């Protein structure tokens, strides 16, 4: 149990999370805590993206897999944890090395939704809680929420959760090799997801004031150019001569 709590603290829980004994009761199913992932300073080290069942066939699992792959392949982020909720939903759990303002995490989740799952009903602000942190007993259904192996997720497509409490050692094993998202990787992912601002039309540069070139060619010159050029040489044009035809 201590190993599991240590992994949960490392990855997801804020600094002011409930004390050890309260967490242990939660994980044993003696109590079910609804936890905020945001601390008193408005910072969070975790976000939950739920994928709720919308029909038969496990479409929500297929969509979760597509998003999990996009997080890694498109955005270069480490693999998220996967959970089943106890009431038929799957979840992707994102962990961050450094606490992030909750508003920025909400923006991140909103951008992910726009890019990869726009048809899913989701409140981006709810990604940072309150949540029922797995593993725990879902009181309404009597089923267990738990972290699951991604390779086994499809087998839970028609299930609300687990029938019995998952072993704490097994849950810790799912989490111990997961990595948190670094600050630089997070900023780069945000940059990729944010829409590119439309280019503003730039005014064409003003044509430079016309000056008389020292190598003026008469075939390119106007009468005004010729007069200006001659004046620059202190010559007063008379135009007494006609050019031969």
C-alpha cells in the first residue's frame, strides 16, 4: 500500500493531498474521497481526460487509444496512465513534473479536445478535479475504479469497472515506470496545439522618392528628369535644337 501511495504522490497528488491514513482508507474501499488535483495555490501536477461510454462497440476505448497515441507520436509526450472509472468510463491520466496553473491545464485539455476528439462532451476545467482517484470503490455502482494495462483495455469496453479491489502491488506496478511531462515538453506541445494566427496584410513599402541617377539613360527619362538632371549640373536647358527624325 505504501508503494502505491508513493507512486500516486509522485505522479498526481498535490502537495496538500489528504494524509496517509485517509488515502489508505480510500484505496482499501473503506471510504471514497473526491479529490481535487489542484492545490491551494491553484497549481496542479495532474489532469484527467475522461472517455465516457456513448454506445455499444467500445468506441470510447478506440478514441482513447487514438488520443493516447497522438500524445506520444504527435506531441512527443510520455505515455499516460489508463484507468477504468467504476461507472463505465475510461480515463487518461497526465502527470507533470512541475506544478502548472490550473487554467493552463484547462487550456491544454481544451486544445487537445479541439485537435483530437471534438465530438466528446468535456468540461476542460474539470480535468483537474474533483476526481475519484483510482483505485477506489465507486459508491453508486459498487464497482472498482482502477488503473489498467493499456493492452487489456478493450476487454473492459462493456464493463463498468472491476468486481473486486485490485491488488495494490499490481496498481503500483502500472505506475512505477510512468514518466511525468517536463516543462519544456509541455510548452512545445502547447505551441503545436495552439492555432497559428492569421497573417496580417502588410502595407506595401512606399516607393522611394524619385532621384536623378548619375547614369541617367535618356530612353528611360521623362522631360522633368532631364531638366532636373541638367539643373544639378548648373546647366539651363534651352531646347533650341530639335532631335533629328
